């Protein structure tokens, strides 16, 4: 141990005897004997001594307050703290998942609405004609003639269409319907045909 530590505690504790003898102080000191560097060193040493003693005093005070503040922690206390942390984490996760779920549900609803709108718009220009006889070797030109006859019988302008196909499985008992995909909206064609 250092001598300053022993000398410090021997002053404060009158009953304890120091194991190491005290250093004798130099009683004769003159400014001529010591250089300025040595004087600076002495000043620094005394400052260090003061700072270390104040540190020791603070350390013992903080230890006393820590001893007073801390009670023995039991297993049930730790379990209770763990449960409270767990419930806080679960509630936070639930809130975040709930907001994410709501956002995803809104996105799904929006996509569903957009898909239905596109599907309706896609089907808007479709016409299905039922009851037109079907031959076994029907070609595209035959369907063109059927559509021309349809427009003349309904007294409407020539129908501009993208394609015309039979839909469904072949059935010899009845003809399959024809799906006509119009280029423009079909309502324009039916206005003059309304009775």
C-alpha cells in the first residue's frame, strides 16, 4: 500500500496502528535547493492527493447509499419483472401487427376493387349471342357472316368487333353461344334497335 493511504487513514482512525512507518518530512526547505520543476512536481503531487481523498470520501458515501437503496431481490420479484416486460413486449407487438394487418387488409380491398373494376370494364364490351346454329367445321368467316346477319336483322350499323368465338364445350343437342368482343362500347349499337 502507498504511504499516503496509510497516513490518511491513520489520522482518521486513532486506534489503528500503521504497518508501515511514516515518511519523515523534510523540515528544511529552501527555494534555492529545489528547482522550479521540482516545485511544480510537488504541487501536482499535493493536488493528486487531495483529489484521491475526495474520491475516497465520495466512494464511501455512494456505497452507503447503494446499500440503503438495494433490497434483496427474490426469485418472485424477478419473475414478476419478467412477466411485466413480456406483457409490454407482447402489447407492443400486437399493436404493430394490428396496424400492419389493417394496412394489408386495406391494400387487399383496394386491389380487389381495382380487379373487379377492370373485370367489369373488360366485360362491358362483350356480347353473348345464344341460339345461332353451329356447324361441325365452322370457320372465322362463317362467324363474320353470322355477325353481319345479326346487325341487319337488328337494324343497327355494322358491328366493329375485335374477335368472335364460341364458348363452352361442344354439345350436339344445342349450339354453343358466341362471345363477341366489341371494339367500342356496345350501348352505342343498341340505341337505334330499342323499341
